[in-house]
């Protein structure tokens, strides 16, 4: 329960709670004998937890061919929750899925979301949104917890409808946080949070039907959004050649860079633009905005986002609020008045256009992932069978970026952001194979589980949902490389794979 409460709220509390669980398990092993029964449990419901122990053991073994011992020890320390929770789950006689633990998790997640809203209202200008609002833990991990909280609420609610309120709160929270990963995972969990409580007799029908709906929705979103991901080139032959005041416009023919669907580097009358701006602001057109970036670029992007020409008329049409926003470094009308994923999508389109214009991936985390994957694959190619070892991944990743001649700034040269590839880098092909085997084992255990009463064991339903969520999240995140991520993975798999019902 302590781990469940700590997950969405505090990394230090996670450490304390996990350490406490490990200590309790050691005390249980010493005071309560029965090793044969414990081994029987490890071979049965505890096999998934035992798989986590095996994954940790692989990291220990990987130290044998590592040269950077300090980094390796740091990595082993970060992954200790896998060992502590794995041992407690594998060798525990009393290992059910207590309802109160799930209630604790759900309440903690909702309280954390409420806390973030209060914090933003009190301490963030204009009630900011985006990844920066997640001040407790990583916004990606918290997005995963929000998505899974809907499934937990559905399980706890049974035939009652209050879980729908949790769904609405989660959707609003993910939108506000601009948590794309959380939204994708929530949609992927549709087959499980739509299932009735008694699902055993109609399980295949429900999974097939809701799975089909999920795929159909995903296809519809892709068909609607996919074509607009890449920006078309500007055709300057259709644009005016001179401003209303008579100055000749500067156009960049074929530019792809857009703001709010309008090309940025067209219809720019530099002379009158500078003069008109200097009449309205104390910040010089050729100087910097309050964030230290070139003001001229911010102004041109903002005017483009309004679909206005970059000339005297465009500046004259700006409101005093918009002038102040440009001075503050706000580059777009979407940033000023938009919200949630609308803002995130506009930023992505701007970054995509810059990338198409050959200006690199910039600050777009989505496009940066392409470079992360390229560098990681370069590392894999150097040692595909045994990997570089637990301790040498950071050094090898740095060499990987050099090998692909990456233009990414050093501050953004992160690891793979793909858990399967991250394990392949470290341990060769054994790493991803072991992880996939663990996920498959968990899904099989969940699908098999039924207590024979005609009423489904919710732990099986939740285990499948949680494992599916992890399998998808591992494609775009190296979840096991952070404390909140590894604790969430270990906690969920151990708690839900143990099975059994809480005693009445």
C-alpha cells in the first residue's frame, strides 16, 4: 500500500516504501518457514515476479563485461525495486490482490492530479499546462498511471457508474498535461476498461469487439492526422509581391515551416516590419525578447500563426495583449490562447516543418526520438549478441551519436527511448527476448486466471491490461531506466500476478 501511494507522489517515498517491503519480506522469510511452499508459489503465480528477479540478475551479470563500474552500480541501484518487489512476490505465501491496495493507488493518483492542478493555479502564470506541470514525478510515468487508474476504477466500481467520473477526470488531466503517451495508452486499454466485471464467459467476445473498436478509432485518427504531419512546401507564385505600403516582400520559396497552418517565411517586409514594431514596443526589433531569444523571429512566427502578413498592417492589427505576449517570448497565437494537445500538436508541426527545411529536430521531443533510435541502433550493431554491458551503455551511446554524425545538441543526446532497444544495447539479443518473454508470460497468466465460480478474478483482467500498457509504453520509452518507471513496472506485475482474492 505504501508503494501504491508513493508511485504518483514522490520518488523518495518510493525508495522508503520499497525498502520497507524488502525488509518485511526478509523478516517473513526468517520468522515463517516453509521453503517448499514458497518455491511452489514461485513456480506458480509467483513466476512473473521471479522473472523480474531474473531480469535484475541479467543486469548484475552484465557487469562482467563492463568497464565503467560506477555507472553500472548506479544502474543496479536504480533498478533495485525489481529485485525487492520481485523477491517479495515470488516467495510469499500470502500473496493476494488486496482491494485496499488498488483503492490506495487510485486515490493517490487522483490526489496527485488534484495537487498538480492546485499547484498550477497558485504558482504558475496563467495556469500553465504541458509536461512542466508534473512536479511530483515524470509526466510520462504519471500519464501511464492515469491511464491504468481508469482500468482500476472500472474493476473496483463493478456495476456502479462512478468509474466514468474517473475516466472524465483522467481524460481532462491528460489533455491538460499534453500527455500524448498517456492518451495512446488509455485508448489501447479500451478493451479492458470496457469489460464488465463478470467477463469469463464472454471474454473473447468483449475483447474482440472492443479491440476492433480500438483499432478502428486508431485508424480513423491516423487517416485524419497522418496527412497533416508533414507540411507542404510554400508556392510563392501565388503570393503577393509587395505590401500595402509598397515594400517588396521577401519569400522563401518551398519552405515547409508553419505556425498554426500558415507558412512562416513568406510575406516578410523587413523594413516596415521593424519600424512598425519599434513604434509599439520598447523592445527593439533587432534585439531579444524577455526569454533571451531573437525578438524578430518571435514576431514573425506570431504574425504567421494569425495568418497575417509580416508588415506594418500585420503589426497594427496586434492587440496590446499580443504585443506583451510577443515581448514575453510567446511565439504563436496557439500558445497564447490554445490548450492541451492543441498546443502540443502545433509545436510538433512547427518542428516538423523545420526538420523538412533541413534545420534539424530542434526542441521537438518526438523528432528527437528519431535520433535516439538511430544512435541506439548504431550501438547495437557494434555488439548485437552480447551487448556492451550494464555499465558501458552511456559511453556507447555517446559513441553512437558520433557514429551517425548527429546534429543533436549534447543536452538532448539521451538513451534509446525504447526499452527493447535499450536492453539490446546492454545485453545483446538476450535482453529484449527476456523482456518479451516476461510480458508474454504475464499475459498468459492473466488470460488463464479464473477462480471457477463464474465470476472472473479481476487480477487476471488487470494483469493483462497492465502488461499490454507496458508492452506499448516500452516502444517509445525506456521505462526501466527511471526510478518511477521501474517501481511502477515491478509493483504492477507483482501485485497483479500473485492472484487470489482477499479474504472476506
